[in-house]
């Protein structure tokens, strides 16, 4: 079964796109009609990009969980909302129907209420990929608390910074999480994060790994006990209910921290109605989702991809969404293919880094795996190179499945540029055309629109001209930061930080970040953040971090480090630095290469010339451009010779 706003042909796409640009308010109102509102809106859109102020569906009242759960119960109550595949394939799969999801989310909401959580409070969620993570997210939304999910790979220091920034008083975590062979002691990381913290009042701990934990009297409680008690409160005579908090369309739904070009991650804020509409509309249309299909997004809910295309997009559409606890290579490199075979998955949405890493194992792990259920493949998080695209097409999709290359960001909430599966043409390596409601524009450094001469392909910085419902509203606690980061580089434009090409047919190809942000295995890391972490190590005087092409991760982290002479054992110092970065940020930010240098190429005003370091890291040592403005041009040769 399809949806009333589903686009079924290229012509329909063109019509929808045209309408969305010419009459955006009418266009989005006609989509919004198909959702559940407690009160309809007074105005579809108010906006200006100077402050910025962006308000969608102002005056409307709703609760997103009514749209993700309650409204489906009559027809889909017994259908699976979530299929949970555990880390260990020997363990039992959990199938969560919409009825069950409703009950669990009501229980979590009641549990949060019992523990003092109110509308607008910030709840930090630091859990592994267990169904309880989805219940926790939706439970927060049900009572109007703002969730801030922190990926389970981040360090105590990162959590501490995020807790402080969000002034969070509540945490939901697990004793531990399974990831392949490893067990990660989540509660113990939280305990470290809380040393010196004065704001957190309550920690709810779900038992997953039976890792020993320390539970502080008066502060820490067990999920299981609290949920049992809440169950008695929400279930009366077999009827489950927890009255959802009625939210304004523009009430914040969640904060999600992401890296930028400064040292400190920022809390991207998304609000209720626009986020819901945009994730739903993009999910249904880009993947061409038909009710009954099984959708498997391999991301972690700690990243925006998991928020939008495991939880809110699919559930608001009454879809069946697969949640996978483990990693693609455990117990072997055939795990994804086993999961597809076992659950008869129809849509697979993953990252190029996963494809490239699985390519490395050849096609043997695919043998004897029945992938005939697959109908659509998706790619997200980084540019997909043609080799990976063709491998995905040939060996996974068996040349029968359209591949959607979806470009978007934490700040955009959902997909902005992508082909539509089976509806609009694909082009390997190209994200292709914008979603309805999205108006991309390429500008030069001065903000002037780049226009093609005749039929040439043009290049520029990728901006968006007008708001779509999922656009970032603010950065938590610091609206000015939102303005300067996204709306001040070019007047009246949202600036993505990405560079792009546009061909004569209007297709876009994303070429990568044009700022000091790296994309490591589809995860965003700021170079300044890594430098700050390296510089915290006692033996380090100064450092500069750049990206370089990496066969599997897309980009690798190359650090040029000046150490004080006291520390002469390079190998040990390297290990110490890696340990420091892991402690300060998390293992994902560990440099792949560390080169010790005597100095860094700086201009006379003291600015590091990263352009030169980038070229050296990339191995382009011959053509470094003009080095005459450097304070000490000799340092460049030295760095070149020491390259690893
Ligand atoms: O550089 C772009 C890249 O990932 C960045 C956004 O990262 P994040 O906010 O962590 O969100 C990742 C999941 C959406 C972008 O600025 N990126 C994302 N998708 C693509 C991409 N680059 C090329 N092609 C894509 N399809």
C-alpha cells in the first residue's frame, strides 16, 4: 500500500517539486493533512535567515508519538514496528509490534514522570542498540522531554561536555553494550563523566550485559524495577494508556551534538512538527516505501541517520524498522547478508565505509545468502566512490535494485538531495536531484551564484535558499552560534559546509567538506577538536590535524605533532597520544598517522597553512603552491621528508 503523498513517476516528481517551490505553504500543508494533530496550525511558515527565525506550522499542537504509534494501532497493532537483531546471532531476535511499542513507550513515559522528568527537561541517553533505546527516545517525546542521545563510542569527557552544555538532569544508560567481541562498560563511562557534575539528579540503568556496575544510593535506579512499577500504573484492565504531552509544533524534540570547525561540538536542535513531516515524507518518497516492507538502516541511533531513518521516519509511516545491535563483521563478514536473508529485508540503507570494508572480504561471504528480498539500496554519510557503488549494485542488489545516494546532514534532519528509488534516475557517485521543498544553489567564495556557460558542469559551495520543514532551528543555548555557523557566511542562505558539482541536467555531486571538518567512516569530526585533544597530552607542544584519503574510512586523520624533547621514544609517545584522544573524545577520533615534526608551516602572522599539510598528507609533495609567505619555508622540506 502506498501513501497519499507518494511520488510514483518522474513526472509526478517534477510536478511536486514545482509546486513545492512555487507554493511551499500549500505544498507542505497538503502533506501535513495526513498526520494527527490536536490542533491545526495558524500559519504554515514564518521565516527569515538573518536571525535566523524559522517556524513551521506555528500554532499547531501535536505529540509525535501519537503519529509514530497510536494512530497505527487500529490497523497495524499486531504488525512489527521494530525487529531487533542482537549482536550474537545465537541470541533470540525480538519482534516489537506496534501494540507492544505503545505499551513500552507509555511505560517509559510514566517511569520518567515518576522520576521527576517534566516537559522541556533534557534527558541524556547513552545506550547500546537495544530496543529499550528506541523506547527511551520515544518515551521522552511522549512526555515532552528533550532527548540528547550520545553515541556509545564517545568518551566520558565528551559526555560530560554534552551534559553540561544541555544542563541535563537525567540520564538513561545501560550497564554495558555488546559490539562484536567487545563489551563496552557504559555505566562506568557515565560514572567517570559525572565526576564533578552537579546537575544530574537521576540515572536509569538498563541491564544488558550484566557488567558489574556501581549504583549510587539516591541517584541511580534500575530500569527493570522502574518499568515494572510503571506498568502497574499505565495498564488498567488490559488497557494501556499514558496521555501524551501536547506539544507546540515548534517545541524542541531533541538535541544532537555534532562537530564543526571549532573545538566544541554544538547541540543541533530540531523541533516537533517540521521534523516529523520531513523525515516521514523523505522516508516514504526516497526509498519508495510501501506498507509491509522491511526497512533496515544499519546506522546507530546515536547519529542523526538512526534518529530519522530507524526511529521517527519509519515509525511515523507505520513501517517495520530493523535495529541491529552488532557490527557488520561479527561473527563474520557475512553478517549483513545473514540478516537480510533471515528477516527478508526489502530496503538496506548503509554507509559507503561499510560497503568498502565488506568489499575487502570479497564475494565469498555473500555465497549461499538469499538476498532476493532486497528491492532498494541506500547510501549515506559520505561520497560513495564508483567502485563501491558498482560492487553494491552488482553483488548486493544483483543489478535489480535502485541505489539511492542520499545527501544530508545532522542539521537538515532528513535527506535533501537524492534520487528516488525506481522513480528518478540514478548516476553513480551523484546524489542527483533535490527533494521537493529544497532549493540548492552553488555559490563562489563571495556568495555569488555560480552559473553555467552553456552546458558545462559547475562547481561551488553548496547552500540552500529557503527553509524546508526539517532545517536546524538553533544550537542549544547559543542561537548566535547557529547564525554564525550556518547563516552568516552568505547572506540569506543556509551554508552546508560542503562543496558540490552540478551538471547540465541539474544533478548534484557532493565533493566533500570545504571547511576544517573531517568525515571519518561517515562520522563528522572537527580537526580543531582532535588538535585540542592531542594538545592535552603532556609531551605535546603543538599539533595540526588534516584529512587524507583512506581506502576504507573515506578519510583518515593525519596529525603533525611537535613534542617537547624530553619525550624521545616515538612509539610510546604515539601510543600515549592515541590514548589521550580516546579519553578526551573517543576511539573514533584516533589519528591514523602521527608524524613528529620540529615545526609547522606558519605564516608570519602565526596562522598554520593547512593547505600545505593537507597536500603532504595526501602524498602530493611536488606541487605545494606558494610557500614564500611562510615564516620558515625550510620546515616544509623537513616535513615532506618525514612523511609517513
Ligand atoms: O559532508 C557531507 C557528508 O556528511 C556530512 C554530514 O555529516 P553528519 O551531519 O554526520 O550526517 C551524516 C548523515 C547524514 C555532510 O556535510 N555526507 C552526507 N551524506 C553524503 C555526504 N557526502 C556525500 N554524499 C552523501 N550522500
